[in-house]
C-alpha cells in the first residue's frame, strides 16, 4: 500500500459516526507514540501534534488517508497520572464511547512501548477488545531504542505475557520507519476483508 495523501479531518469530544470510511483506532497509554506512529504512516512529521508531555491528546482526532480510503482515529492516551480523576473519567468515556459505537471500526491498533512489559492499563484495554470481539493489532513502538536481538527478545516476552503469537506483534520505529511496510501491509489485508 502506498500512502499518497494524509490529512487531519477533525477533533471531537465524542464518537463521530458521520465519517464514512473504514477506521483504524489508535489505543495506548500516554506518551507511547501514537501521534508519531500516525505521522510515520502519513510520511508527514507534522500531521499529528506530538509532545514530550504525556496527556496532550484530549479529544478524538480523525485523519483521512488516500482521500478516504481509510481513517486513522487517535484516542486520548490512558494511564496518565497527572490529570484529575474527572478528566480521566471523561477520557475513559470517550474511549469506550468510540469503541462501542463506531460503525466503521475495522481494527484497533494497541500501541505498547517495546522496552517495557505491558502495563495494567494495556492489559485492561486488550481484555476489553477480546471481550467485545473487536479485532486488534499489537504495535510495539520505539524499536529504534533496541538492537535487533533485543527487539526479538522483547517481542517474544510481550507475546508470552499477552498470550499471542510473536507474529501478532509488529515492532515499529517512527524515527527509522522500521516496521512501516508491515503495518501498511496489515492495513491493506484488513481492508481487503471488508470488501
């Protein structure tokens, strides 16, 4: 799959159903690299706003790829400690609202930092997706921080702890674009199943 065009569509505080294209939603803890991941796929480092400060994404952001061939949906990150409980509840409601009500959801991309074990919040998200029978793909970010053998070891450890196959985890680096083709191939194959 070749990305010819990517653009920001809109931000919303709740699930928008009027964007009528197949959607892939980004889930992950704050600062795991969701915006950088979107920018890598878009070939545009400025499309999604990135920040060193966790908790910056506070709305649901929609990005159109290839003129509506598919939409990437960026949810607020979970597990960020330095916001009020009320704010956390609001974000949780947004995330759940989107996952429960989006009619165009093809699959969720669950982003995990490859350097660390999955957090309690990650496990909660994955279990929620399993329980609600929503397809998901595990994306291990920040692979540029590790050597090739460390990437393989970390993927194996993550796969064992999450009870999935190693092939079910795609390691990526937004910096080096490592894993980008594998993600685009996965998107292409998932879109083909929709037809």
